[in-house]
C-alpha cells in the first residue's frame, strides 16, 4: 500500500517484495518454458550436415606440363611491343624499395636486378633465395619475367616475394624493357 505523508509517497516493504517476486517469477517462467520445449520438441542433429549430391566423375587427359602450355599461349613479342623504357623506369620505382638496379648494386630485401635478363633464376650468389626460386631451373627470359611479374606467388609457388604483381601487359613489358636496358649487354627484343 502507498501511504501519503507530507506529500511524499512511501512504499511498504511488503509491496516492494511482491514486485521483486513477480519479476523473478517471470524470469523463472521464461527459462522453465525454454527447458520444457527443448525436451518436448527434441530434434537430433544429423551426423553429416548438408545433403549428398551425386556427381558424375569426368577425367580430362592433359598433355605436357601446365607451365609449357601457358608459355605456348603467350605471344611475348606482341606484349613487348606495348611497353617503353621510360614508363618502365617510372613503374620500377615501386620495385626500388626492395631491389637495386645499379651496376654493382647491393642486395636489399630482394636480390640486385642488374643483368637479370638471361641470368639463371636464383643466380645471385650472395643472396638467400626461397627454396622454390633456388630450385627453379630456368633462366630469366622475357617470357619468364612476364609470367613472374604478373603474379609472383602463383607463377612460382613458394616464392617469398610478396608483391601482388602487375596486371597490365603494358606495365610488365615496360618494366622488362627497363630491366633489359640495365645490363652490360642487353638481350635483343623479340
């Protein structure tokens, strides 16, 4: 009961106890109903979630290795005709953070790239290459550089070079021309 005394409402402690008891009863009722409905409407979970879909197996016969197939499809002379040395020098500024291009330049995070065109992959003796590059038994040709610069991590799996790559053929051709120019004896363009 509420009593009015000096214009101030006062609540009896019994009334307060009833309100708290009502709140607790509602909470217990909600929790109890949840437990009861879980036991009444029990659903067993399947051992393997999802549905099995029958798919007919088709095998394809592939002749030759995949890298040889990719190389055969690339017309490097057409790609190289897109680039120019001046653009390659500008684009190479991204690479200069990790690579030196000067004659006698030292290795940075990546190996020095002077004389790279025609050099054996992993051929700088005082640089520690990833196992994938050290075991890659090829030379840096225009085709190899084009494939590697497109997306290094997928071209030679296991390389520690984390660069995303150059998507545009013109950019790759320009960088390759710039790399070729920075050599004691540049390789003739295809």
